[in-house]
C-alpha cells in the first residue's frame, strides 16, 4: 500500500461508498463491440472478412463513469442528452435494470444517441464507426439538466462533469452547476476534452491525461521538471483546487493548491496493460466517489490509481467492483 493510505483507512472509505451520492453530467454514449474471427480476405475488395461470433452493448462516455461508480456500490445519478431512437431506448432500459433513475436524461428529437461501434477480431480492434452529433445542445436542454442538479443538492457529495466534446458541456452548464453547489459541500470533479481550460474554471479537481495537459498549457512534457511546470501553470491560471494528470504507465501526478503548490506522484499499479479504454472514466468515477465518501484528495487519488490498475488489465470498456478493489489493497 501507498504510505498515504493505510489498509484500515482504505477499507473505512470503501465502507462509506454505499451512502455516498455522485451525479455524473456529460456526454452519454453507447459502446457497441462486435467480436469475431478473420480467416479470409474478401473477393470484392482487399479487406478482411470478419466472421461475427458475438456482440455486446455497453454504457460508454459519461455513462461508463456512472457504471464505474455503480460497480463500486455508490449511489449514482446521471444527467445528459440522448436521441429519440432505439439505441436511446436501449440505454434507458440498461439504466432502469440497474435501478438508476433516468429523470436527468433529456431526450432530444432529431439528435442521435451517440453510438460507437468497434469491430474486434482476435483481440485487435479493426475499425470503429461513430454515429453522433457534436452540435451544442439547446438552452432548453441545459436548463432541464440544471433543474435536475438542483433537485439533488441534498443527496450528493460530488458531481462528475465528463466532457467528450459531443455538445453537452458548455460554459453556461458548468457555471450553472457551480452556482448550485457553491455553498454545499459538493466537489466538482472534471474530466476535460477541450484544449481551452478556461471553460472549466473553478472546478475542484480536473483530471486531464498528459496529452490534454500539455495541449492546454501549450508546453511539452518530456521530464519531471516539465510536468511540474505544466501542473503549476494550469493550477494557477484556472483556479482549480487540484489537478490530477494521468500518465498511462507512468502512473499519475496530483497537484494541490496550498501555500505553495503540492505535487505527489503515484506510480502505475497495473501488472499488464491490455486495454486503456475507459481507464480515465474509472479514475474520475472512483476519485469522485471517494471524495463523496469523506476521503481527502490524496486518499481518493490512491484508490482511483488502484482501480485504474485493475481496469487496464481487462479488454473492452470494463469496470472494477468493490471486491476487486479490496482484493488489491
């Protein structure tokens, strides 16, 4: 275990997961995996013919963050936008089966539910096709989402804003959420996609990967010194309380605002990396749930780091259960 978090304290936090509420706001998606085998090339064109063996429909985008929190035993709520289509219906059905309330989901006619279809043969992804709209959602939808956030003020300890640049997250939505939670003890945890971090200003903690962090800072990260400069620049410029940069096999780095900026490295926990799909979703999901369960930032990061180490050892958009997390502790 990390010296920051003793096993007894870790179990205490995990025990609190059940009573901890987290709202996930963002771009809801569906991941469709088609699994098959290739044994020949098509006579019509020089492309492999995939003999389909099975397919699976999984929650993706911000719904995968929600799935991570649900798998950990947290009380989870969701807000976002889907289309009035079959994939949207299927998604609502999936959530209802998990007994997750769907009243924060706005159904928009004329907008497709974001669907990402991946064809995987022999464990390798061969092609992905996306059906989506990236147009900003109308103000009426933003207002409906904010009304829903307001209704949850007493039930949640954290909000995850999960931006996949599909049109849900806007400056107006983030400012609206900030106003609603500002005098409550509710942490805003933000997973960014846009390079201009000014839209995210005032979030409690933001979790870019190292590519996103260097893009936003306009600096390359080649060594520890660059990393520290990027971290400190982003923290002071955008008024975040903390910044957690995820760095793949290098682990993650937490920067906290204080008298001086505090910087802690957490080394990667994975034995073998099979698939990084959804690792960022696991990190922010477990981080937010731990904060809602009364962990401090370092403790929450430690648990999120362990959870990420488990998830990258699985193929496909996977989640981690509470039992698995306790086992690695």
